[in-house]
């Protein structure tokens, strides 16, 4: 599914050279192939991030979830709300093999965010949350929980209003594929700084910053 969305600044004007309209898709279906950009210097951050991510399957849709918290007995996993096709049918897959049922805890359709609960049967690590906007041109990482691939890119705009989402987002120049909604956005130290909600086939992505999350 494609969305036309207009990038406008919340605090400053759009610089010359950045497109006003960009064709974006909300990534709902399975991944379509490798999207690469693996740098050995980011290896530790990438592997840390990978342990914090799981596959989320709901109804006919698949996306990614990030292990957000542990309440002492269960894990709380955050994902994109549009990944939840059937709230009564949610599976979490750890390390692409260990599967367990999950329960929807909360959905915020305004932010396109959902929280689900699972027991944590597979290997995992809770994300290292960082509630701070990245800087322009800062390096960022997105990993694909469905494959060994990882993508490295840069922040183009740290806090830009995206009309289709009706919210400020982190706009990145980074390669992403379909089926990756809900993936974490990480800095080069492996800190979780946002969640992927939309992207294009021309190396662009929009992520909701952790500063807007509970």
C-alpha cells in the first residue's frame, strides 16, 4: 500500500534539494530480498539490536517487533499498529524459529504503535532505549529480524512533520524492505532511538522517535 506524504518542518523550513512529495509505502508484507549495507565497525551494535527484535505475525500480515520491557514475568514488545491484522491472532517468532502466542496489550492508532505481551521463550535482549532525538547526518542502523541483513544510513531530518502520519518523525536515508514495519532504529552504539513505520523503494524511511513513546 502506498501513501503520498508531504514533508513539512515543525521548527524550520525544508532546505532546497529535498523533495516536498515522496511516494512512501507502509510495509505490510514479507520481505522481498536482501537490502545490505553491513559495516564491520557496526557489528556489535547490529548484533545487540538483532537480539532485541522478533518477527510479529498477525492474520495475513507480518512485521517486526522490538522487545521493549519486562514486567517481571512477561515481555512487552512494541510494533507498528498496522502490522496487527487480527488482534486475536498474534504470533511472536524469536530468532526466526521459536514461536509463541502473544496478547495485544494496547494499540495507539494515532501513533501507529501497538504493544503486545509474550512470555519470552526464545533468546532475547531488551532494547537500550535512548529518549533523545538524533542529530542531522548521524549514522543509524536498521536490522531485519527475518534475515541476516542489516542496513546503515543517515538521519536526513531528526524531527520533521509527516502529513500522512500526522506526527513528527525521524526521516532517514536508509534502505528498507517491505515487511519491516516495527523494526527498531538504532544509533551506532546500539541504542534504540525510534521505530520504523514507513519507507520507500528509493532508500528512504520514516521512524517515530522514542521521545514520543510511553
